[in-house]
């Protein structure tokens, strides 16, 4: 799916593979940008147990185009579900997407543990440090996403590793419960909720990787 912002950006969403969404300036080849992240996403698919299936995927094909929301332009994120994300999932399909979300969590956690505490600055000297990114990513999920399936925990949960793992188990169970009742995630579809959460985790995991100074420090 291509999601078009009004002025600045377009987002390409491989919605069958939650988290594999990338954006580009309008007029640039956003499918090429998405394809360039295929090797990175392959590691996520492998963690989820779907490495061979992902390796067997073919060329990208646009099957739907939609109008984005304000944050599509501002953040380069997808704000709308794809048509097929409105469809009911089988139990196997739900478990597959949950596994990919869990792999996104693990990818983010592993990346955060590996990269340098201080990160490479942007071209204008900006950019959050690692700990700020970690608290932001986990906090956004706790505060904005999980409540859509009835999971509410204190924001401070993000600072306690054991509590964070327990919260994620509750989040997964909330998704399963909503799926069993064919209930949406408030105004979102369940499939879109999973994709949005996975995207946020992976977007910042890959930011950490790109801004890592470990090799610079070692040299």
C-alpha cells in the first residue's frame, strides 16, 4: 500500500509483514527505499520463525493507494489501515502477526543493548540519545497503543525490565482476546495496531543502528 501525504512524504507499507513500512519524499522512489530495508527486515522475520517465507517473497507490487493523515507528512508514518487489514484474521494469521510483533520487540531490545550510549548526531547536531529513545518507544506503546486492547499499566513500567516483559505478555493476550471476540482496537483494526506497533519499534531500532558510535569508539 502507498499512503500519500498532502505535501511532503509518501509511505510504502508491506502490510503482510508488520513493521516493514518506509517513507520517502514525494517524487522519490519509495518502493526502492522499502526494498533497501529487505535485508534488515529479513532478520526480524527470521526471529519470528518466518525466515524462509520472507525469503520467498517476490518483487513489491502496489495493490492500494490511500490518502494519508497529517502525521504521514510530518513523521513519515502510516496512519491508515490497508484494505486487507479490515478483514478478519484466522487464528493462525493472528499468531503469525503477533510473532512478528514480538520479534520487533526483541530486535529493538537487542539493538538498544548493543549500541553506544551516545549516538551520532544528525546533520544539524540534533537527535535523541539512546536512553531517551528507549523510554520514548516503550512509553508510546504503553500509553497510546496497548490501551486500545484494554491493557493499562503505569508509564513507569517502561523503566522496569521485568515489568516491561510482563506488560508485553498482557498486550499479546489483549490482542488475542480482541481477536477471539472479533473486536477492533477501538478506532483501529487489530492488524493495523500490530503493524503500527511493530513499525515504531523497528523504525527506532534501525535509527539506533544507523547512529551507533561503537565502531568509532573502538577505533
